[in-house]
C-alpha cells in the first residue's frame, strides 16, 4: 500500500465511512511539496508565488482592519521601546580586533559560536583574494601551527590562473570599471560538540560572489552553504584547527527580478559588510 493509500484510507484517495457499502467521501489530494521529487526545476512556480502573494495580502488586510481607528488603542503600546527591549541578547560583544576581525570571544558555547560566525565572515571576504591580507587573516584566525602549514597551500589555491577565472589580476584586483564582491552572511550556528578546550561549530550561511560590471562574464550570484569549524581554546581565545564546507541547505529561489550591473555595483559600494556577527 502506498503512503497515499494509507493516509487517505484506500486506493485512489478515498476513505470508507461506516463500513462496507456505505457512502465513500472523496478526500482532497495532499498539497504538492515544493521540495518533493516531482519538482523538475529549482525555480519557484509563478502560480505558487501568486498564491503566496494573495495570502500575504489577505493577512495584511486583516491586520490593517484589526488596527483600524475604531479599535480602542492601548496607551502602553504607543510608548517607544525601552533600551532593554531592543538590546541584543547574550553576552556583550567583543571589543578587540586582530587583522580587522573581532577577537577575545567568550570562553563558553556562545563565544565559540560567535567566533565561528565571524571566522566565516572573514574567510569568505575579498581579503582572501590578496596575499598579504590573506596571510594576516590566517594568522589571526587559525592556531599558530595550523596557520604556518596553511599559508603555502592557500597561496597555491589562490593562483594567478584561479584569480583570472574570477576576473581578477594576479594581485587580486578587479578590472577598471568593475566591482568584485564576495561576502559571507551567517544565518545561524549549531553546536556540534563543546568542551572548555575544544568546540565544533557549524555555521549555516548565504553569500554573494561574482563580478559586477558591463563586461563581466561572471555576474554576482548567491550561494548557500554550511561551514564547520573545529576550534581550540588557545591563548585566551578561540582558534581554528580545522574547517570544512558543504553546499546547502538552500531555500527555493525567490522571484525577485535580477538587478542591473549598475544597481549591483552601487549597492556593493554603499552597503558595507558587517564586522561582527552575533
């Protein structure tokens, strides 16, 4: 028996009411799962977007009606929020920096998560595409012995050929009139394991990478991945001793129109990246 048969009481989606010979009631087919195996393309169906849009508008209309002027207002709700109601949760953020990234994370689970999130931001930045700034980041983020071993392989990975494929010159610079972007934006963190001396933290992130410009052959695109860091408490701070990456999980793509090259270049220059996560 298939799952549909079991869920809906028999083949064809029908269930028996009151025993054999009684009236059969046709139950509705289960809703289509946008993540199911029948989906042949990752693009969101425009009809699904339309339905979702209608539902959102309906909810907005109901909310507007409920907040109409004829509804008595709660004086307390009109007061501005207090400092405590808008303050960030958790321990105070770090105040120190090393190679332009935060340092001095708390010696607890939250501190390990904060460290991993910020390490993902730094290692996913354009600073990794230039040798001097890359070495500075590696020395600040990795354990000393790991950093010493990592520099040469990373220099080889960020070779002139690789940089050329990204549209950059041998020094990691974008062509005149073009803007290169690579940013990592943490969505959340997960503690895989934790002790006072070792921690394994997974960072789910989205990001941007590509070249914005009228002659670009590698337009800016989004990506989704999970970056897992193994951390060690060394010298009063968390340091990376190993890291791995994998794709996803990724949501269904939205239906937002793609921006022009000029709009993308302008946004990249005007909207600075974050320097502290969590």
